[in-house]
């Protein structure tokens, strides 16, 4: 089950912890992958580590021209695109009353608008080939909210609504659209927390540990697989039980 | 009937699964042939492939009937 041999995938934000985990897992299951991220050196190192069936393309997703070039490049390199993982995301935290327009706009642009543009570009080929798996990496805070993250939570909630709408539009064409909502996952983002913050987070997590990138990657493999063809418009929460929705 | 019209009608019959005799020039894809909005997008994609042309979104939006498609392609397909 969950064999991705012969499938092609584009993963954005592949130089981040979760993105790299997803990229590795899809590749391990046999997919050919195109990896995108802002850090070219990190992409090259990752590609060298993975070996065959890997293409890389550095792109800054706040640049719309770079966004629009990404799907055609991936399709060109791999001969098609079956699986799109919209994983790239940034945070610009601030309490709501002080939130700057730039902080709002930057997060919307990278976390939501780029996912819209990439999916719009990818879906045409998926319609033609009658196969597609669109996966958005959202966040538990898109559903629960989080102080200091009104912009991020809005973008992530937006991704869930977008995913459901896409799912309804293209379900009859064997294209699914789903979201994965991680809770607290061990990445560079959570490494920055101090012990006190970490402890207070763990108190809200019944599993009493942070999640790993593998916890998220496993879900991405499942949603990308042929076997998940009847799952669409869903948000899979992977958070150790911290929010049961 | 032109060659282009024949090919257009064949695509419409195949994609929408309708009887050939229903695919008249003035037949509307949505109102007469039972297409939904996604079908119309797919038809345009099929025309693009068959005739090797790109049909921009604003042109695609004006292609509502079989005749519209034939007319557009007669003008634009090489």
C-alpha cells in the first residue's frame, strides 16, 4: 500500500523541517520529486542525499513571478505533476493591535496566495491526466486561533476553506484536495522555545510529547497515495490530541 | 460542414456523452448539452489539444455554444 512509484510530486518549503520530512517520505515511497525552497544550498544538499528522481528549484514564494514559474518548471522536469504539497509558510507574529500591514500581507502572500497560484497552475494538468493529489499544510492554529498569530491563523484557516472548495470542484475528476494540520512539531521553529514555554505547551498535549516531522510526513504519504482517493476536503489534525476537532 | 466543425463536434460528443444529432451549431454546452462549468473548461482544454492553439481565459468565456467554438477555431487554428 501507499506505493508512489511513477508518481511526480512538487513540495514547497522543502528546506524547512516539515517540508524536508515530507519530501524524503514521498521520495522513499518511490515518487519523483521537485523540491522548492528559499535556500539553494540546502536544496542541493538534500538532493545529493536523496540521489535519483530529484529535481530542485530555489524560489521565493513572496515573488509571484517565481511562484508562477514553479509548476511549469516541475512539470517540465518530471513530465507531469501528480502531487502538489503546498507546505511553504512563514510567520510574522505580533499582537493583533500592533500588527503591521506588512506583517499581514507577507504572511498572506506566502502562506495562502502562493498556494492558490500554485494549485491553479497545477490543476489543469491534473484534470487532463484525471489524477491529482493536492495537499495543503495548514496548522492547528488555523482552527483554534492563537494569540499573536492573527495573520498566520487567518492564512491557515483560509487554506482550509480553499481546500474544501477545490475538493468539491474537482472530486469527479479523481483529484483530491486535503489539508494536514500539524500541532507542535519538533522543528527549528519549536527549537527556539525556552524550557518554560515547552513545558507549558506539553501540558496541553495529551500525548505529552512534541510531534515529529515523520508524524506529518506519514500523513502526506497517505493523502498522496491512490489508496486515499475517496478522502477529499478533509483536514487531518496531527497534534497529539491537543485539539480534537 | 467544415473539417473543423466535424472535429469540434466529435470532441463534444466524446466529452459530454451526448447524441451526435443534438450537437447543433446553436446548441449551448450548458443549457442544451448538460455540461457543467468544469466540463466547459475541459472542452476548451480538449480543443486546445486537438487544434494546437491556446485559448485564453477571456476568449474561453465567450465560447458558449458549439458554433462559438467552431467560429473561434476557424479564425484561430492554423
